[in-house]
C-alpha cells in the first residue's frame, strides 16, 4: 500500500515537473526580445565618508535612474583603508570596477597592469575630453582623471598672530619665520608652525615641505628624474625648515605627528600656522566654531615674484582593467565628470572641479572660499609626486634622513645625497 | 532453532568474496569517518594556514611577485638582499631589544603582582578590586592602548605635566618623537599592555601549589623569601618557561601597537621586523622582500614553537 502511494506521488511529481518545464520553455521561446540585463558595478572610494551623509549616494541614485540597466555598489572607507584595499585588489585581480585614486598610487597600479586606459574608455562613451582639467598619464596613456582638486593653502590662527603682534599673514620666508618665532614666544604650549613627519603616512614631505619648493617655482625633478642634489631650491627649503626647527618655532613631536594630528594641533590653538587641505575647513569650523583663522597663499622665497605652484591633492578616478563591465564603468566616470554633476560634487566637497566648464557655487558663499579661489587662480596646481613610481615610498625615503638632519645627526648635503640615491633606485 | 531453519539460513549466507568486500567497505568507512568529522577543521587549516604560508614561502624565492604576471625564480637572492639591508639589521636589533625587555618585565611584574594578589593579608573584596584594576590593560584593544599612551606621552601630555609640576624636568620630553627615548617608550607601553596575562597565569599557578609545602617550610623556620625561592619559583618553573617562550613569539611579531604610536620612527629608532615587512609590502610594493622578511620571522617562531612543544611534552 505504502509503495503504491509512493509511486503515485512520484508520478505526480514527474507530471508537475514536466508541465513546469514545458511551460517555462514555451514562455522562453514565445517571449519577445528580452530587456537588457541589469549589471552591478562596484565603485570603491574614500569620498563618501568625507562628503555630507548620503550626498554621494544621492548622485549615484540619479545615475541609476538615468541608466536603469546599471546598478552601482558603493564601497566606501577611510583613505588609508581604500589604499590598502586597492593595492590588495590590484594584486589579486579583485579591484572594484571603478576606483577612487590618489595620484601617488597610479604609477604602481599601472605597473601592475591593474588600470584600464581611460583614453579608450572615454572615447567609447564619447566624453568631450577637452573639458577635463587634468589627466594623469603614464607612457602617454591616461589612467586617472582628477574628479575634484583640493589645494593646500597656508592656514593662520588670526588670534594667535594678533597676540604675537603680527599684523598681516606672512607672504615670504623671512616674514613666516618671524611670525612663527613670535607666536612661539607667546609661551605655554603654543608654537608657530606644525608639520607632520610621521612615517606611517609620510605625506607631510609632499604637503608641508616640498610644497614650499613648488610655491617658489622650484622643482625636485629634472627631466622626470630625481634632482635633489645640486638643487638650490630644495636645499634652501630644507635648511630653512631646519632653521625654524632649531629656533623652536615648530610644534614638538613632529616626527610622530600625522596629518590629522596637525589639524588637531591647529584647531586646539596650539599651532599658529599650518599648510593644509582646503577640505579641512568644514572640519575645523565644526570642531571650534569660535576659532578665528584665515587662509593665504604659501610663503615664497624672499624676492620671488614669479608664479607659484600650489600644492594640491585630487580625488581621482580610474577603471579596473579586470572589470567585466568596462562600458558601464566608463558611463559612470563620464557621469561624474559631466559639468553639472562635477559642479555638484565640487560644491559638496568644497573642492575645485575636474571639469573646466563646471562653475562651483561654493566659492561665492563664503569669503574664505573666495580667497581660496583667488589663490587657486593666482598660481598653478603643483604636485610632483603624482604619477611617480612608489610615490609614498619616495616620501618615506626623504622623511627618514630628513628627521636625521633635523635631529642634527647628518648634514644637509648628506640628507640630499641619501634621498637622491634611494629615490633613483625606485626610478 | 530446528535443523531445517539452520539449513535455510546457511543457504542464504553471502559468498566469502562478498563478505570480504563488505568488510573492506566497512573498514574504509571506519577509517574515513574520523576524517569526515575533522574535515571542517582540516579545510579551515588548509585555507587559512597551509596555503597562505606555502604561498608566502614560495613568493620569497621569486622576484616581483604579485605585481607582475610572470615572476622570475631568484633562489636565495631575496634572503641575501633582506639580510644585507641595513634597515632590516636595525629592525632585528630593535626587535631583540623590545622583545627581551618586554618579556623580562612581563615576567617580573606578572610574578610580583600575582604574589601580591595571593597574599593572605588581602581581604576577598580588596583582592577582587585589585585583580580588576591590574587586569585592565589587558582588556583594552591595541588601538585604545596606542591612543591612551600617545596622549600620556605627548610633549604636552599628562606625564610631562606631572614631571614639570614635580620639578623633575623643565621642558616636556618628546617620549615617542625623540630617537633617544622612542624605543624605551614603546617597550614600556608593551610591558604595560602585556603583564596582566602573565599575572593571571602565575596567580593560577600559585593557587595550585599545595599549602602543605609552605606549612612545613614554616615549621622548619623558613623565611618568606626562602619559601618564595625554594617553593614558589620551582613550582612555577614550567609555567614561567612556557609563558616566556610564548611571549617571545608574540612580542617579536608585534606590529599594531608600534605602528600606531611611532610608525617605526623617529628615523629608524623603533623599526621592527613587523614594520619592515609591512613597509616592504604596502609602501614599496616589494611583496617578495616582504615575504622573505616574514619567512625569516616565521622560521624564528617555528624554532621557538618546537622548543615549547618539547617542553610541554616533557612536562606532560
């Protein structure tokens, strides 16, 4: 009886499955041309946490509405986590389809064969490349496009300057040294200038030291190769920093300070001046709304009247070579670089647009931002580390002997010779 | 049972070959069964331990691994490069200093506090309170330990404030930022963060020592120190040796705390093998050299692990 029942059930199942299969096949054959399948692309970056909550997702939502067949998964994290993730992803071939990039990573990622040529990608989506403010090229091919740019002006704590009897922001090195000394003379824990030289993220070499070289029209390279020895511009800057160090005008503990520590020292009123990213203005104002500070062009070498380089950092973008959906990835890049979206992104981040036709409105909303725009227009963007091989390592290789030099263990010539030798090994 | 029934049963008996194969299958199933139970652990060990270790060892014999598709076999060249690198030599020296300093201090502090916590002059309540206070550093995560000590040792931090108030110094010392004091500072932080583990293990060991031994020593007129050196220490010897070996392995691999406080600087004063390895991999993209450095540390750890296992076996 039981076996009979089992047999009956089995035959019923077989009939049902056959019916379902037949119906499915029939539907499949009779269906009209199917809609294009929806694909999901990932976009890793550190921008989302730095923008107002939900702002980047809102822009992505608009993109998804305009492109119903493309879904974008945001992979967000802090800068350092994004960097490690990108390097690991490049090594294992699991990098996100679209990647947020720093110019310092590009050369190494290209050497790994991890980035796609953006010239081809943008041509595929017919993006007007002439609108791009900048392109990071390696061997004549574009691998990164700066989406927005942040300049690094000089921040001054105007209350401390006034207390120290400094009536106007320093414009040259002599004035800067005098101001730093005067502020340090106020006593307590206050110092004139804060520089971060931590080896965990040695970008202080780029933003706080080499920026002084670029501000006076100098360069650390010659023909694309390191040029640290017999370079008057670099030598004058390092000896100048050493003179401030010896004068006790620099915040103690600089060897282990990183960029966030620098901002904290300034916000807490323990440092009178710093060279910092424009992106930190909102953060400083939020931390201490009563802090009176202003931004200025970097101090230049005494007597220098030419145009100065303004250090900058970019939120760059690229496409993974391993992406299964390069066309969709290119569409997203083109969308973020389009004039309207790029303007919106610049406004949200208080940054300068990567599209030359974008007109950010934030520069008119606040006098400080207006000053930033004037500084931006008065010089030219300069960051010689962008696109160099092992850029972070180059900074570290300069940082270590620079600390020895500041500590009085080696001479300036030894510093420059050591750095030059180790830099050349990376080229 | 009747004769006909037995006959019928014999008629239904399977042939000898069938029995043999059945027995074989049964045997195979029996020997395979334990493996089946162990398979989750074996798979995890393979995926998380054996394969990564194998890959890292393999990478150490090639050039430009990970960043190029076709790395070249270079034999022992990476080992020569790493061992001849002055920064690696500094890292070895610092790691030895940091490890030995930490292990000795862990041992002395752990033993001292465990003896104090076991003292009969402490009431139950006060013992619990002290135990809770002393174990606190071990509860904190590395990130919290690093932030806490960075604030304490800042040139304008709590320690300098106290020293200046006491008139011991006039200007704040840059504990973590001066090449002269940084290594000592990170060692102190590591000692502070690690002694509670020793303390708790020693305390458990002391509580396991028979009270009769102390009783008879007292009857024989032994002082506290004599009891300590002749009863407590010999009884704790196996724990002390095991803990010290484990601590040497853990401390020589220390990375996070040093990275978060000094990053290996100033200059190279706190450069450790762990930091050297990280910088080779994620700063210089020299994954082969990073693997080589990691393998050297692995060999050292394996050597200590073998000693530890042998001691454990002898003890058992």
